[in-house]
C-alpha cells in the first residue's frame, strides 16, 4: 500500500478529493470554536456532515456525538476525536480565524474532528470493513473529562469495542510523522489543594501568632523536597512531578493571616504513585501546621489516569505502521483523558507531527493541513 493510496480516493463518484474535504471541514470548524460541554454548534456541524451517511448517530456526553458504522461484524474498533476549543483570543491572521471572540481551536481539535469525518466519508463509500467502527466526537477534553462520561454511559460495551485509537496533533515531529510508545505515554494527574488555618491577629501584637502563611510556605518548601518527586529527561515510569502555581492568604497587610492556601498539580506516569504521593503530602502537612500552631488540610481532585498504550496492541500496530514511519517517542508529563477509553478496551494514542514549532495552546497556533491525510491513512491502515 502506497502512502498516497487513499488521498486520491474518489468516493461514490464525487469529484472532491478526501483531502480537500477534510481541509474544508477543518477550516469551518476552526471558525466556530466552543469550550467544555458547550459545543452545540460544533455538534450540529458534525451532524450536518454525517447526515446521509450509512451510520447511526448517537448523542453522547451532553453535546457530544458518536457515529456507528455497522458492517455486520462481531467486534468494533473505536476512534476518538475531541471537540472543544480554548478560551484564547486568536491572532493568527489566517482567513479562517475564529469568529467567536475570545475562543480559539489552539490545540488542533478541529483537525482531529476533520480527520474522523474523512474516515467516516471513506467508510460510507466503501460500505464494508473488517470491523464495525465507532467514531467518538467528545466534548470537554480540555476541562472536565468528557471521556469519563462517555465511558460511564456503557456505549463502548454496547457496541462491543475491543480496540480504541486516538491521534493528537503534536509540534516537534516531522509533518505527518506518527509517534507513540508502549506502556505509559502520558502522565496521570490530579489537582492538589493545601489549606492552612491559623488565627488572625495584628502584626504588632504580643500574643501567640498562628500564622497560616508561614505554615503554608514551610509546607511548600518541604513538599518539593519529598524523595518521591523527580523528573528525569525523558521521564521514567517512576517519575512524579508536583508544582504549585497559585498561593493566596490573609486579608490585610498588617495582620497575621488566619487562612492561606496552595493550589497545584501532581503528575505521575504510574497511577499508583499518585496515591503514594498524596499520602506523603498529608503526612508532611501535620508537622508543618503544628510548628506554627496551625492545621494544614490536603485535598485532591479525581484527575486523569495515565495514558497507557497496550504493549501487545502496540506491537501489532507497529508492524502495520512500520513502513509508514511510526517512531518511538518518550513519555511526557502532560495529561489526556483518552486514558479513560483505555480502561474500557486496549488502546493506542498517537502523536502526529506538525513539522512546525508553533506551540499548542498558542494564540497563533496553526498547522499544515496536509497532515490530515496522514491521520486518515493511519486510521485506515489500522482498520
């Protein structure tokens, strides 16, 4: 199979190339960015493209959408695309720039959707495949984990999904280059909050000071010295990363603070290390608070599990994509809620190179749209 084989495919006697259609869909979607679960216009656009194709459309996760292609097989392969954009004002200057002020597809999700629509288009034209296919268009990847809601709905079990795949556009690799690794590829994470409670009093007072700010600062310093925290380059399976990005407390400058807090993130490539580190932080909090007559309480969010590429499935996919140029990449400490799908069925998550160094989440982010045909080719080879 040559790399260009599907790029020049003309389904159902239509004259447009699939690549041209995907570019058009991507640009249309780029102009209507929406965030979180509030992706009604985006969902409506996806429905308009899928309407008339031989698939069942199933609502999912509020304003998400699934498309099921039933080819009469006993098993189903699932492909997932995220739908949501970011609260970023675009300054790229491209003619298809965001028409929703203050919002932008700065993470490539418009491209992810366009590639899945291209796959739907080809599947509809072929009318057959070795497996049934479930296309998942998921909201709220950037915010509250729309993947978990879709998985909890039971849709993967209902349609007998036994493999699940996802692609994310990624700067730093050659344009169209797929990259992945077996095992943990992206970190699991949770949000960590430390709240210090003391007793407010005037700074010039002679009484006992129960300084919540001093307690929380001592905790911050000591937490970064915990032996379980380290990040090598590239990160190893046992690595954990803890960073606090927000600190606040007190009410006025001339009074001892009775309340202070830290907000941060904990990331680990091994999900068991997350619980271990939370336990160590709670053990540290007690002595740090007591030293200043305060209490320190640690809480955490549910967070995401690590993205874990099934090693056996990865070996199979490597043999399929080897000649296409699949490269092995190092794990990263970024997170992705694709991990929830991998707890329902063996799955592989790929990075797809943009050939550029425009950073994800940049207000100038854009990419070479030719890589959409590479995404489609990868999907079809897997199928």
